[in-house]
């Protein structure tokens, strides 16, 4: 090997060692810097024209790509579960622990207990006042819970807007960093840029579940888990969010902009074409996915349960139950019932038994005032055993009978005589037998000669709650409007006196007992809006059991969300630990590498020094 060859080899080795020492120095200096990935120098021996040396030393980051991709997925999941857990915790605090003084079930129990005390002494002014006070507190609690739920929805709306803005900012930041990486060589500066890009991508994964793919030239491609491309050298979409103010129970998400009451996310491509990212299910996880789910499903369901409590509480005390009169028409049997007192939203139920087998099923006919209110909303629908059908009463009794006939089909005969409805079976055996026909009109006055009374009213106009569907379901948001009838507060004797001629005695127990029994013993049908146990079927029970199920269910949902988040955080921490184990700087290891590099540096320097001495000798000859 000639002196020039030795000198070239030593110089290239010296340069490689110098770069390596700089990388070690940078590693040690950033040992505690978040997002810094440990790096080393990759050198390749080269032989050119008889010269042996080190070719193109590259600075490489030491990380496991598979673990990095897993970390991004777990990051999205952790953001999703933590966002949900926080909102559920807020709801749990809002509802109160079951049995606590401020919990909904406790206030309901106070109301029923006051009715029981009034039953024991109906003439007591103190007992009457206690009933109205407890009822007012219960109504106020329902309104407060409804307001709290809508505040959570408003915060979710604002959170979606902030998150969308941040996602656009992160995609813009990636454009500059990605271009610099593509245009640069594998140096220490490039590694810094890659760290910066990883930090941006990591933050992006907290908002939306993403998949990344690095191209041979160092560029990065990003798509969502649903397949929507977000970035390919530059943002391929820009998100827009039309936030809405004053969100209330009626504010619902819809694909129809004319009926949508909350904001939606529009993704626009480079040509300006847009699609609804929520309808397209673009955000399946991450913070945005959680906020959309909370705003449009979880919190909407919570509001529906509160509305169901308010509606059942009001209807249980105000709705009369008029059982049909048994009739026969030849071999056919059935019932007559008068529909004269029915108001918009009131119902008529037809119970029949399927033979053979003896299974009892039901049709529920709901009065509406015009065909514009049909079909009934999904929240009003029943199930296979209780089919709920809207009937337009605007055409008169004959039209009502015809609509019912068309709805229930052959096997029954529906007719009318004035306002009296008659439904009979076909008189044949082993088919279907009518076992009940019941009308449920709402009592509108405090003195109607019966125990029912409009105890609670709709605070929007102090009108009686009938469950109307005109211009939208009256039940929607009713929990935010329910209030004690002001006429009852003005004359609390009506808690006992239900008849004026002859006047009901002040000590009569009929109405107090009726009100108490209606809430604690009477079986009522709950709509599928309650969604207990994830079911969409109707269910039945007392109003008391409904309140207990809602409060207990909320606590269970909160605990489940908490456990899910704890499990996800463990998974995220586990993957994060694996990633950090691969990428973190070990100072002892770096010092060992530094010693090796210093030795290599000294050896190469010694070669250069020796070559110099030999050249000096040659020059003196």
C-alpha cells in the first residue's frame, strides 16, 4: 500500500470518526429530549483505484417501524377512550351517586314519599305543600340534568371545531418538513427533521386514527383507517367545520343540511370537491371520533332517557285509561271504545292473542292532526310485539277506522259509529282473538271527576303534555321544560279535591292514593328511545323502576368507560415503553461508543502522522 493510499484511508476514517463523535455528542445532549430518537452513523467500506476507505457515512435513526405504527394506533385509541371517559365522569358527577341526596332517584323518592304522606293525611296543608315542593325540586333537577347534558354537547361541538383546526395546521406543518427531508441527504440535520415530522404525526394520531407509509425518497403518505388520504407530500384534503351555536335537545346531526342542527365536517380535496367526513365515517377513533360519538349518540341518548322520565312522569299522572266495552258481532268478538277525548299524541291500544300458542301482541295507534306528521319518528317506533302506528285524525272517525283497518290487515274488522271505535276479530278459531281495546286520553283539567290531573305541564307554554308529534315530537327536550302546573300551585287543594259537584271531601284519599299508585305500581310501556342494554325494543315497568334504571345505567356506563380507558392506557403505555426502549439514549452505551470512536480517531491520526514523517524522510533524501 502506497503512502497516498494510506493517507486517503486515514483521512476518510478520520472524517467518519469525527461524524460519529458528533452524533454521540448529539445523542448525549438530547438524552432527555421528548421525541428524540437515538441515532448512529452507518459507514460502508469502499475500494476505488486501489484506495481503501469509508464511503458516504450516513446518520441513521434507531427505531422499529412496526412498533412505531402500533404506537400511532394505540395513541388514537387512548385519545378516544380518555375523551369518552372524561365526559362520562362529568355525567356521573352531574347525575349524582345513586341514593345520594342530590341524585335523581333520591329526589324522585322524596316526591313519592310525600305523596304517601299526603295519602295518610290528605287534609294537611303541610303535606300538600311538601308534595308540591318535592315535585318542584324533581322537575328542577330534570331541567338541570338536561341543561348539563346539552352543555356537554356544546363543549363537544367546540372541541370538534378546535380539533379540526389543529388537524389542518398539522397537515400544513408536515408539508414544509416533508419537503426538506426529501431534498436533504442522510445527515444529522435530516434526522432532526424526521424527529420533528414524527412529533407532528404523533400529535395528528391523537385526533384521527391514521396509517403512515414512507416512500423510498423519504416522503411520507398518510391515510385514515377508513381509507381517506390525508397527506401525500402535501395535504390532499382540507377539513371544514360549520360549528353551530345554542345547541339544544332538538339539535341533531343529519345528512340533510336543512334539518341538521349541529356542525358537520366537510373534507375538500385539491379541486374543491367536498364530502361529509362524518357521514363517510372518516373519524373512527381518536379525539374527533370520540367527540362526534358523544355529541351525536351518547349524549343524545342521555337526553332521550331524561325526556322519557319526564314524559312518563307527566303521562302517568294525567293520562286516563278507558277500557273498551266487550261486544260481539255474530261469531266475532271484540271491543268498543270512545275516542272523543283523544288529543294529539294520545294513543289507542289493541291487544290480541295469537292462537295457537297464546302469545299476546299489541298495536298502538297514535293520534296526529295531519299527514304531515307521518310517519312517526324512529324514537316512537315499537317492536314486533308492539307496533306503533300514527293515525291522521283530520279526516274524521270513518277515515280513522279505515287507516286502522289498513294498518292491522285481515283477521280484524274495524268500524265506527260516530266517535266510538269498534274492533272485532274474524270469529274463526286458531287465528287471532281480540283481548283488549284501550283509549288513553289526557286529562286537561284539575277537576275532571277522576284521579288523573295535569300535575306536570310543558313550560314552553304551560300546556298539557300529550306526547304530540305536531311540528316535531313534544317529548324531545321535555325534560328541559317540565314544570309543576302553576294552577295546582295556586290551589293546592286540588291535590285532593277532584270533583266540584258534589265537592270531594278535604280528607278524601282517592286522588293521593291514585297518584302514588300510578308512579310506584302501575305498569307503563317505555319507548325504544331509552335504549336500555343497547336494546331498541320497547319495555315496560313502573315510573319508579325507570328512574332507577336510568340512574344506575348511567353509573354503570361511566364505570365501563373508565375501565375501558384504563385498559387502553395500559396498552398505549406498553407500546410506548417498547418504542422508547428502542429509541432512547443510553448514556453509558454512548460513552462506550465514544471511546471506540476516539480510539479510531487517534489511530487514523497516528497513520496520518506516520505518513507525514515518512514523507519528510523521503523529501530529505
